[in-house]
C-alpha cells in the first residue's frame, strides 16, 4: 500500500506551519534529535527547556511520519493491563512502569495547555468496546485493575454504550476518562513551535545519512550539511530507514489506514458520539473511530500490504462505517490516508541505549500519541543524566530481530488470517442475530 501522496483530513485542516529550513551547513549542538514526530519533538522540547542546545533533523516535514497521520486518540495504557506489566517487570520496577504509562495522557494535555497548542484537544474519555459477549470479561478486568490504581475507569452496559456512540453494535465496554482526542498533525506542529520557542533549531527535508565518532563527539551528516554534537536521540520509529538499520530491525512497520466521511448532518451529530469520546473495539484487527471538530467521522483499522491503491484498500473501512452506523448509509467519504505503525515482538515500546551518548525510543504498537510524547521526556531525562533505575521505564540494549526481512511477509499473512477470522465471526454473529429475530 502506498502510504504517501493522499491528502489526509489532518493536513487539510491543521493550521499551516511556517516551513523549517533544510540543513545546508555544518552546525554544532549539544544534542541532535533524528525524527520530528512526537518522540523527537517532545525530547527536543524537554532538552531545550532544560537549557540544552538542540538540533532536530527530519527526512520529511514535521509530523510527516505517523505523528501527523494517526487517529489522534490519546489512549491511556499499553496492550498489557497493569497487573500483567507489574508481573512482567516485578515489584518496584513494574509499579513505576505502570505509573509512567498512566501519566502519558496527563502529559499530552498538560503540554497542550502550557504551550497553548491549538489542536482541537478534547478530554472526554476513551471507550474500549466489546464486539462479543466474551470480550466483556477481559475489558472488565482491565477496568478493575486501573480503578484499583485510582484511575477514572468504569464499565458501561449496552444501553450506555449505545447512547454514547449512537451504535447498537456493541455489547458494552469501558470508559477511561483519562483519554481524549487531538488533531494529531496540529499537535505535532504545536510541539515543533514550542520547541523552537525553547531555542531548538529544527531542520526538515534533511535526512541523516551517516554517523561518525571523532574526538569524543558524534558527527551526523545529511546531504548538504552536518551536525557535530555530544549526544544523539533516535526518534524514527516505524519510519526508521537503512541509516538506522539495527533499530529498523527491532520493529515491524505495519500499515494502518483511515477514512473520513463528509461532516455528519446536524441531526446525526446529536446521536453519534455526542460527547466526543474516541473508540477502539475488540476485533482481532481492531477498528478505531472518533469525530473531529467539524463533525467528520474518522474510521481506522489495519491497512493492506503490497501495491494496493489506497482507494481500493479504503473499501474495507467504508464497510466498517456502514456496519457500525447503518444510519450513515449513503454518506460520502472525503479523505483516505495511511501510515506505518511500529510493532514489536513483545508488544511493548522500547527505550534503548544504543552507544555512549546515544538513545532511542520506539515501538508504540499503535498507541503512541501519549506514549511517544512520554518517551521523548524519558529519553531527554536519560541524556540529562538521570539513572536508568529512576526513569520508571526499562532501558535496554538494541536487539534486532533475526530474519527481519521476512517479518513483512509474516505480518501480511497474519493480517490476512486475522481479517478472515474477524470476517467469519461477523458472519456468524449476523446469522445468530437474524435467527433470534425470526
Ligand atoms: C494510521 C495510524 C493511526 C494511528 N492511530 C493512533 C491513535 O489513534 N492513537 C495512538 O496513540 N497512536 C496511534 N498511532 C501510532 C502513533 O501515531 C505513533 O506511535 C507515533 O506517532 C510515533 O511517533 P514518533 O515520533 O515515534 O514517530 P513518527 O511520527 O513516525 O516520526 C518518525 C520521524 O523520523 C523521521 N526519520 C526517519 N528516518 C530518518 C532519518 N534518517 N533522518 C531524519 N529523519 C528521519 C521520519 O521522517 C519521521 O518524521 C497511529 C499510527 C498510524 C500510522
């Protein structure tokens, strides 16, 4: 799937950004950050505010990676529930990790407030909804575990979910009031402006191509310039290229795609997501959706691998809209776009110490709005000298996957398989419902 070249809803509606220059000279800095998405910009902002002289380089433009293309859902937590994370990492480390992850949404909304970032930020909660009776139990367990840690998470019955979503499709679910939505590209651009105000120099269309060590310093080269610095942050996530090959081999870049309808008619806006929550459901290939400030309904799910035109891949998403919201039959679709999500074998993000003075953060498994923002601050704190044990996040060495070049095929086959299982489950469910009403 070609993930570039289609205008997204976000690029059509975000306030324009005064272009940043390309790097065309040799510059000195204390820290160079590679990647101008949430991870890199949040790290740069933190370091800039701490008085460090920082340069950010991006191969494309600010937010041209996943940060300007995502669903804008500020999702609290990771794939694993807090008890599981604590078991995985043990006592104190596990509890600190859970606290770090839980603080992600607060950090996002606080940065938006502090830097006055205009990005349609709404904090009315995130819904995780069950597509079957059996999916309710794990959601209930998640809600209980977060509640036990003081988080505002509640279970909702079928009628409440129907009222909050305007869809009869779901069996119930949870509302996590820590979550919310942002206009993702506007958020990325706002972070870049805030970093710039903190003294950070941002260069776009300036891919880092070489890294050398000389006289105790690092020298990064781009096509037309270079940065000499003491420390480097790699924040390239699913867009990691050959230049960061070992990091590239720690993640599998999986396509994810979204479509947006025309703004919903006022009548339907009153019943579809009237309180503005964002939603993820429990299909194996989950669907995620929300409204934006103008009433476009945005529906996302996994994309397709291979050379499939986006407009064809979008049909699966149109069908999802019709299935969840039959009342939207005949609505027109205005945008479709895609990007890459970085998946890791253990389904967890990673903070790596790559070499002396070089750190990297990546692998958000589709939950990076909050977590990548948080990761940026963790990377910055580490470079500012904070001990690995105090960060509240495990610091690990880079472990590239063996046979990584086949991972794309494996992921493509897995997606096809899961899509087929979901299709069969949907068919069985429709059949059962029809039988019940006969
Ligand atoms: C379609 C889609 C929907 C998603 N929906 C959600 C959601 O609703 N909620 C959520 O929490 N998460 C979501 N995600 C995930 C989230 O967007 C990412 O986890 C997050 O944006 C990662 O931020 P990042 O800064 O690490 O990486 P990115 O934003 O991808 O930035 C990486 C940057 O590195 C640059 N780069 C790469 N190589 C080089 C180089 N050699 N030199 C210079 N620059 C380089 C790239 O140009 C790119 O700009 C979604 C992702 C996608 C694709």
